[in-house]
C-alpha cells in the first residue's frame, strides 16, 4: 500500500488519533504509556505535516484533565489555539492559549474553524468526534495504527447499538477496500 497522502491545510475537521489495532485511543484511566517505543514517523516526518497544517485543536474535558498541557501537543512542536469542551468550564484552571467552551458541539467546531485561519481543526477527542460524525460535521478520520493490542480503555468509536458506519479510504488504494496488515506478538 502507498504511504499516507500528505496532509493539506484546507480547513477540514479531522479526527486524528494514534489507535491500537483493537480500536482504542487511550488505555484504562486515559493511560498513554502504550505508545512508548512506537516509531511514529518512520523515514518521513509525518508529525511535521500535522504541525504545519493544524490551525486549532478541539478536545474534551476528560482528555484535558488527564493531560492539561496544550504546549505538549505534538511533543511541543505545535502551538496555536486550543479549545476544550466541557459542561463546567468554571472549575477549569486557566491555561495559556486554551479556551474552555460550554456550547453545542457544532458551535464549538465552528469556533475552532474560525480560529484555525483556513488550516485544519484536529479533534483530539473520541466523544466529540463521535458527536461530530453523527451530525455530519467530521470531514476525515486520520488514523495511525499502533502495533499493539490494549483490550481495554477509550475506544475511538464507542456507540453501543450503532449501525455500521461505512468509510472510504482516501489514501493509498482509494475506495472501500481492506488494508492488509501482518503482525506477530513481540516483547516490549
Ligand atoms: N491516541 C491518540 O492519538 C490521542 C490523542 C489525543 C488524546 N488522546 C486521548 O483520547 C482520550 C479522549 O477521551 P474521551 O474522548 O473519552 O473524552 P473527552 O472527549 O476528552 O472528554 C469527554 C468529556 O468532554 C466533555 N464534553 C464532551 N462533549 C461535550 C459537549 N457536547 N458539551 C460539553 N462538554 C462535552 C464532557 O465533560 P464534562 O461533562 O465533564 O464537562 C465529557 O465527559 C483521552 O484519554 C486523551 O488523552 C489520544
């Protein structure tokens, strides 16, 4: 399969996650230690593409409370406006560049798009991405599949009783295609 088509900065709303093979974006208790030791760039500096093309980020309160540091996005390589959606902004500690929003998810994503200045909005939240998907407000899903099984944690898409959501691959062999992957269990 071809490598990921370079990401462009064109005002899209993206769900962007590193995800375990079994569909988790965080472990139990929002743990992220499972990412250690995973080569996230390969020969190409994919992070640089996202740093360059991301104009704003939108997250949720649980992810923020677990990692309240917008300056750590992309290892500190990205900086820009960050928005955190919460029903109780009044008890969030102020943080530079971070705006806590208590509004409809559609309004929140429009605020982030306005702040992104034509670049993309990255939705770094499973729950908000799910809401945007249901509202038809998510443009693309960028997944970096991590070579690990977690078995428990925060799922990318956790909607009991959901109907299947069909997706079209837009990089590599575009279409409604399977992507062949082959793994073997290994030591840490
Ligand atoms: N794997 C990766 O690449 C990656 C990247 C970034 C983050 N993460 C992780 O992904 C996980 C995301 O967690 P999550 O998606 O379960 O939680 P989340 O979206 O971070 O937090 C959920 C909370 O956000 C608030 N919220 C969500 N929708 C709202 C709405 N429409 N209006 C008002 N408030 C709203 C609510 O908080 P209140 O009700 O308390 O206000 C809700 O309980 C985190 O652990 C994060 O660290 C992973």
